[in-house]
C-alpha cells in the first residue's frame, strides 16, 4: 500500500474538516520567546518567534539576539496537526530551520543552522508564549496562583542566563569555556526547578460561629 503524497493528505484533511467543523484546530496566532540551546557548549541564542497561521501555512517574523543578532520574516512554514516546520533566511546568509511541537502556550523541538560551511550547527529549543501586559494583568486578577505560573519563572531563567553569558570574559578560550559551561549548568538547573509543579493551594480552616 503506497502512501498518499503530502498534498493529497492535506486535501483529504481539509475535506474532513468541511464535513465535521468541530474537528478543526484553533489557528496559531502567538508570539514565543526563549533560547536556542546548541548541542555543543556554545553560547545560547535568544530568539523571539511571531507566528500567524493561515489555512495551515505559517507566516510571521523571527528575531534573534547576540551572538547571532538578526531579524527576518518567515519564508516558509507549515503546521500539520500540531507539528510546525518553519524556514527563515537570515540576512547573514544563514538559514534557520525550526521543527517541533507548536501549541498555544509553547513551541519546542529542534533547530538547524544551514550555511555554506561544512558544519550544520544544531540544537534544541523550548519557546514559551509571550504574555502581553494586558493579559498578564487579567490573569493576576482572575487566578490566586498567577505568581506561580511557570512562564514567568522560565523568563527569569532566560534573563539570568543571558546576563551570565554576557559577563563571561572574552579572549581566553579556556576561561570563556569554563564560564559558559557554568552558565549552562545554572540554566539547566533553573529550568528543572521551573518544570516542577507548583505546591497545591491550601484553604484556610473555617472559623466556628459563636
């Protein structure tokens, strides 16, 4: 039995959605931010990804920070049942490819940097949805546990790690390697604490009426 080409599978999926609209998934319209973590001990790269989905196709914009500061629109992207693949040609001549699971609150997976050199740097990423000030304010008012949300904690981990890496000395390879390695371990430890579920809320005991 031969597999259907991707185009025919997509047409069949759209046909089913036409018959059963309730099966349709909500289109993505999110902004994610986090770090590209190299498989080596190189410096992580801050990144912000704006994604807007149009009939399964992804458009938007990507911005990266030092040591690979760049900004460029998404040249091509698809979302197939929660699996996103996007391609971003950066002004420096490097093509950034992101592939992984894309949900409304997180985009995580693997990345590849394609260039004219022999090597193809690779790594992982876990990008959290960037909350707007208005949405944050509403969440704090509606939820007593808003201060324990992991997104805020992960953002602090990223900021702390960026400051740590920027403070590392430059020029001496061994010193720079040890410093970046120390920053990496601190970041992984911070992420591990962030992934732990918050403690359950306890209700105050009811007071007896006289």
